[in-house]
C-alpha cells in the first residue's frame, strides 16, 4: 500500500512537471511569435509598435498559462527564480529546454509562411558601431535585472498575482522603449537565439552577448532578491 502511494506520488510529480514544461514551451512560443513576428512582418522600424507587441505577447501567455508553470517564458527569469531558491535545478534545466524549443518553433513558422528571400529580417538582435559590446552588455544586464527583479518581487505578493500579466507586459514595453535604440532590448536569451540560429552571419556571431548579459542580469536579480525579500 505504501509502495503504491509512493508510486502515485512520483507519477503525479512527473505529470505536473510535463504540464509545466508544455506551458513554458507554448508560452515562449506565443511571446516570440507575437513579439518577434511583429518585426518580421513589418514593424522593424517602429519601436513603439514592437514594444507593444512584446508586451501583449507576454500578457497573453501569462493570462493563459501563468497558473500552470509560473509564466517564466524566459531563461533569465527562470535563472532568477533558481538563484532565489524558488525553482529546483531540474526545473531550471527543463524550463530552459522547453523555452528554447518554443522560440525556435515560432521562427520556423515565420520561415514556412514567407519566402526566405522576402525577409528583410528574422527579428534577430545585433549592433553596429558606434555601439560597443560593452554598451550592449551593460544595457542588457540592467534591463533584464529590472524585469526579473520586478517579476520576483511582485509575484510574491498575493494581491498582485491577478495583475501579473499587466505588470510584466507594461514593464517589458517600457524597458524595450528605453533599451531598443542602444542594444535592441532583448532581455531574453531565447528571443535572441532563435532568430540568430536561422539568420546566421553577424547575428549568430553576436548572439553570445544577448545570452550572457540577460542571464547575468537574471542571476543578479535573484541574488539581490534573496537579501531584500521580506
């Protein structure tokens, strides 16, 4: 009897984990499909439009899936949760894998629905002189820190949880408007990696910056949150 209860508990945990991974996969797909898609299909030169699209994309994902996985949809957010001891290592690795696959699927759909020679951009991040690597690293770290710290603090307050989609969506819009002209305002390693894998060339050679800086920003937010949490 005890063995059966133990087995049921293990199976229940596995089923819950699968649901969380599916939610992270689909939520990241939504974020990339709506946000990056707005760039791919014509808003590349309209920073406000792109910012709003990303804000709406993450809001849609949080409204529909937040109750399942916690609505990270961003490896930097998951890393911040892990550092602040709100996520296990197994969950962290699973979340990042699911998020990455979700982002890649969104870009694949872009490529399947529009002739490759018709693309002006795949929404990839990048920078040119006079912008330097150091400037991009600093901006992406600071922007991601603000985003992740906001998520860590507000998600702990029960009264604010029903409004997380609005809080995160509005925060993302503001941060993109600030950082867009300097670094492209990725704030999300998957958002940069997925387009770069298919765009290649300069985007792929520079993508390490957009992986490293947001992850450092997320980790720093998680670390500081552990010390200021009340």
